[in-house]
C-alpha cells in the first residue's frame, strides 16, 4: 500500500510538472480572459494539442483571477461549476473533483495551479483535466489475488473501484491509508473468499502430501524400470562389441543422457572398426610387400633365364610349329612378369613425385594413346575439362590410374555401350577427375568388393588393377570412388588435390 501511495503521488507530481511547463508558456494575462482562446499562436495551440493527446489528459482549462472557468481546450471539454466544489491541496497545486459519474461522460479531476502561486498573482491560472480512472487504476495490482477489494475514497467522499466506477460505501475495511488530504485508499477482505478453516486445510494438505509421496514412488519405480531396460540393452550391445562383432550398430535408447551415452559407444564402435581395418590393411600391405619382394627375386631370375633360353632356341629352330610354341612360351613368361610387376606396384608403390599437371592436357594425351583401341571397338572417347584446372600429383601415378580405368571401361563395354566420358571439375580444394561409361554396369554385390585386392570377375584377371589405383590415389593425397548401376553404366571418380597458388609459381 505504501508503494501504491507513492505511485499515486508520483503520477500527480508528473502531471504537476507538465502543468508548470504549460503555465510558463502561457504567461500573457490575455490568455486568461473569455477571448483568450483567440489570442494564442499556432505554436501554443500545437503545444495544447500535444498535451491533450496523452492517455491520461482529457483537456486543458483556463481560470481567471477569481477562479472562474473562462475557456477550455478542446472546446468540447466543458467544465461544470458543480465539479469545482471539492478542492484539496497537493503540494503547490490543487486537486479538484472528481466530477459526477455517468455512462455517457466518464469522471474527471482537475489538477489546477494554486491561486497562491506567485506566477498567477497578476493573471489567472491553468489546470489539466485528468481522466479519473488514470488515478484509480494505479491500485489495480493490490487486488490481484482476488481475495480482497480495493476502493478509493475520493475528494467527494464517494467510494470508487479500480476502474473508476462508484461502489457502495463499506463501513469497515481491513486496511486504509491516506494518500493526500481527502483521498483515502481502502483494502477490504472479501468474506466469500476467506481461507478455509484450519482443520479443512490440514486435511487437504495431508491428502496432497500423501498423493505427492505416492506419485514420487511411482515415478521412481517407473524411471528405475526404464533405466534397467535401457542399461540392459546397452550392455548387450557393448558385449557384442567386446566379442568382436563390430558390424552390428549399438541399439539406440531414449532419454537425453542415455542417448548421448549410446552415441558415444556407437562412435567408439565405428572408430574401433576403422582402426582394426586400417591395422589389418597395414599388416596385409607389409606381408604383401615381403611376399612380392621374395617372389620378384625367386621367380624373376629363373624366368629371365628361361626366356633367354627359349629365345635362343627359337632362333635356331627350323620347325614352324616348334617356333610357334616357343613364341607362346615367351608370351606366357611376359604375362607372369606383368603379374609380378602389378603385385610389386600394389605392395610397394614408389613414393610420388608431385608436379603441376594441367588436367585438360593430361586427359587429351591419354585419349590420344587409347583412341585407336576405342575406335576399333566402335566406342567414342570425349573430354570435358576447362583449361584452368591444375592438380598437384605424380604424373606417372595419375597416368597409370586413368589408363587403367579407361582400359577397364573398354573391356567392360565389349558387350554393351558406346561412349566413355572423361570429365574434370573443381570442388573446394579438390579436382574430381571421372571416367564414365554407358556399359553394362555392376550389381551391388560385386560393387561392394570390387576395390578389394585379388577380387576379380575376369577369368584371367588378377584383381589388383583397382586396388593399385586406390593405393596410388591415396599416396598422392586423393581417393577413389565408384558409382555403378546394373545395366546402366559405371562412373569412377578420382579426387585429387588442386595445386595451390604457391605451387603454380
């Protein structure tokens, strides 16, 4: 109530400052005569309009030296003499009213410059016509709980509610506070909303406490059962990972914390799977390297001796059939050498020597090399690349990769297909070089294993071609990706690093 009293006085004090500012502007005694409205300038009229545009002000009233109303602004805001009988001092101003309440005309009060004010000795005074419910709605928050009524006893000794409507006079009130002389705030307890008796309250409190305890027990048991199910599911998934089953994803469980834990275990499974695969690949690469070195030493030397001997015998042989058989032996020896060379390239590829390679020039030169073979099969080779694409890689490695991919495409198109497209595009810091054909493609089961070493669908293949391409691409900081649709064609893309500006120079 003390806060509301202070808010009430602050509201009136703010209007009083506005009133003083107006009085300073209207300092001509002619303004306080019946013809004063015609003596004001357009600037002063604009000031009055600005004042009455505020939410709490209806208008401005001018009084002569005898305290009689001479004119109002706006003109339709009339002031009846009956509303000027209830005057109460407020600091160095006077609060007059409120005016009589009616449905057609809301109540108002007048905050007038005191007649004792020194600025009004030689002229009349000025007042603000305030909206009465601007004063009453200050106390709206006191009755927020609904168990009390708030009434304002105004200067006319009548009671008003918080919306400014008259209310029956209450003989007694719970609390009251004098806002200013003649204005009293009353807070009345509503008997219909008095709190329950103590015994009834105790009963309901005990019932509420019992329901709360029962609800907490049920919630505890429900959460415990749910956590047990989630933890058991998580334990089963972790035990599968511990037993070596890295292919089955960890079962997703609900709940924020459990879901985060499940995601962490799933990331661990994927990282462990990738680590084991990379470790196996490294060990297999090392084993193949040792095996390839041994094979190259133990097989190539006898093969060289055999080939030299067969060549010498072939030159001396006069029988054409025998010479043809010896030529076949030489071809088979060369084929064995090629297999050994591929195995060595896969197991122990040489370190790349990166240089600046113009993509369009590289693709066009490769098309020139294999163009004759493509024309013999009736297959069209085309290149789609701009001149500004430059990669940073080993030229020999990249040529070997692209030649292998084109020859694979030509071999796969022996049954179906007529076009091979070599395309190079830039994406971020990479250049994608792709070899696409419209051949017979690959089914999903073959595509899943096509990159594995020694996996082949060719009767005389070694299964090392694509494995070597992937190894060479990785050694040059790139990677290989295969996209194939059965009966529609295959696209193999090599992702290679683009040359930086320093590498251009």
